[in-house]
């Protein structure tokens, strides 16, 4: 009876010895191989036909090649290799497929930014002179009707500034009697509003044009006939605009109870001719300087701050502005000042206008053309020629 009972045990021992003799059982392969071996030797194989050791080994290797085992029911995310695999030597018979080539790095982004330099906050005196010349050259091509209309606009704005000043300084008689300097300071502090409107709103002011057009002639960008045309039309427009505001204020009664316009008209027409002329020079010298300083800035605030002090200065010094007088004197006449039109024109307007021309054309335009423009270059050439001739004479004498 012992022989029949030991027969199955001997059969299982031979299968186990065959498996243990295999290199796969002791390899570094994960536990899936051992699991396969145990399964191959499980009780279910008793039902299978008896196999030789070589057949058993082949069956286990075939099972390993055809299945992917995941212990404890877990599935692997890795994909099985498609390359042939030698189960005995545990080596690939073909090289492992090369990894996919890394994607080429993206082309560098063009981060170059075109930098636009902002204009300088302020201009130097030479640059301001160039700007003045260009403004004069621009006025050359302006139609006659346009110059006249903008001249009227300048007369409006200067008259508005004069009205503002009279309304402020003419309503403080007690302060004026006790300290007239304070009244004059208040007048000077608010009058520049008119010149501010002239500069910012765009207009043709005769006193400023005395410098603009003269500078353009010095630099060859205008001719004398252009200057005469511009001065005549702007002057006529200034007078027409000022008289229109006088008529407007007379009809409105805004200054009906203000004594300052009549006082100013009487004082201005009583000046001697030389005083009126020299005061005209002082005035427009400072007015054109105000334009120069304002042109130094490229901002509105800078232009206001640059323009205001010189305008205050000419009023405090007692300067005479021809366009301002086109408003003050007729306004005073409308309010009862004992002034005739002849006195207005000959005693004040003409000498003051002559002084304004000298102040703007000579003391500003000529001075800066000598310093930064064509007159200075011509003068320097003459000096160089004289110096060269003198040096040549000295050489000949030796």
C-alpha cells in the first residue's frame, strides 16, 4: 500500500526539483515568477496529465511570456515591452527602443522693445530760439483772413485779462488809499490771465509777433513783406477785438461803477512821448521774455509758471503794452474819462507801439540771433576775416 501512496509525492518532488534547478526561480525578477511557480504546482495540476521536467519548464516560461501579473489585484501602468525577451538569460535579444527625441526648445521670444525717448522737460536757450524761428516761419504761410481773425482773438483775451485786473484792484479803494503798492500788486497778479489765454488758446498778438517774425527774417525763413503783412493784420485784429470787448462791457454795465479804467486812461494819455516810448520798450521786452521762458517748458504747468512772473514784472515796473491800452483807454473813455481819440492815438498808442517794436524785435530777436542764430554766425565770419587779414599783414611785415 505504501508504494501507491508515495507515487504522487515522488511525482511532485520531481517537478519541484526541476523548478528549483531553473535560474528563473532565484533571479531578481519580482515575485510574479514565484507566484507562477506556486500556481503551476497547485492542487489543480493533479487533474492534468503527468509531464516531464522539460515540458513543465516550457509550460511555466510560456505562461510568463503570455501574461502580466499584478500581485494583490493591482494593475501596472507600465506598458509591456514589445522587444523579444530571452526568459533564460533575462536579457533583451534586441536593443531597447531609443527614447523619443526631446522636443526642440522653443525659439526665444523677441522681447526687444522699441524705446521712444520722451521730449526733454525743458529746452535750453538755443533750442527755444529755434522754436521761436519756426513759429515765425509758420506764420508766413497763414492766410490773411486767418491772421486777422486770430488777431481779434488776441484782442479779446487781453481785454478779458484787463477786465479781471480792474475788477480785482478797482474794488478796494480803502487799500488803495492806505497802500497803493498792494493795489498795484493785486492788479499785476491777475492781469497775466489775458496773456495766458493768448498763448494757450492760439492767437496772433502783435507784441509777440515783433519777435517771432524778426527772428524768422534773421534766419532766412521769412522776408520783409511777410513781416509787414503779419504785423499789419495782427495789429488791426488786436484793435478790432479790443474795441469789441469795450462795446460788450459797456452794454453789460460790468464796469459801470468801477473808476479804475477811467483813471488808467487819463494817466496813460498824460505821459510824455519819450516816457511812453521807453515804457513800451520795457513792456514788450518783458512780454517777449515771458514767451521765451514759457517756451522752455513742454508742459502746461511749466508754461504757466514761466510766463506769469515776467508779465507781473512789466506791470509793476510801469510798462506800457499797446494792445492792453487798446482796451484800457477806450474803456475809460466809455466810462467818462476826458480823453479824445486823437489823444489816445498820438499821445499813447503810436509811441507805445514803437517802443514795443524795439523791445521785441531788437532787444529779444536781435540779441538771441546774435547769440544762437544767423546774425552771430555772420558776425563771427567778419571777425575771423578781419583777424586773418591782420595776421597776414603781420607776416608780411616780418
